[in-house]
C-alpha cells in the first residue's frame, strides 16, 4: 500500500467516526429537550388541574375564592414534587 492510499483509508475511517459522534450528539440534544419539555408540562398541568378543581368546588360550595387559592397551592406543590421525582429518575438513567 502506498502512503497516499493509506492516508485516504485513515481519512475515510476518521470521517465515519466523526459522523457517528455528530449523530449521537444530536440524539442527546433531542432527549434533553424532550425531558425539559416533559418537566415543564408536568408542572404547568398540575397547577392548572389544581386551580380548575378549586374553581369547580368554589362554584358548588359558594366559597369563592378560598378553594381556588387552596387548590392552586396544592397543585403547585404536587407539580414541584412531580418535577423532583422526574428529575431524579432522569438523573439515575444517565
């Protein structure tokens, strides 16, 4: 084998390795963004559900705005707990 052919072979191998590394970095970015979106969605959903439950109960019992406030804070606490649990689970997977 001559030196230019050897160089071409090594160059092809290096390019393949580089492509694999770039593709794996893209996958990691996508999974990170998906996890961040999941955490944000869980927090917002818990707060929204708590507030809606409080609004409905306030309408039934005519206690406005107390149950909305109470369930807003309960939803916030539940959302924060879900975020902490999810973040811990994601950290263990890494």
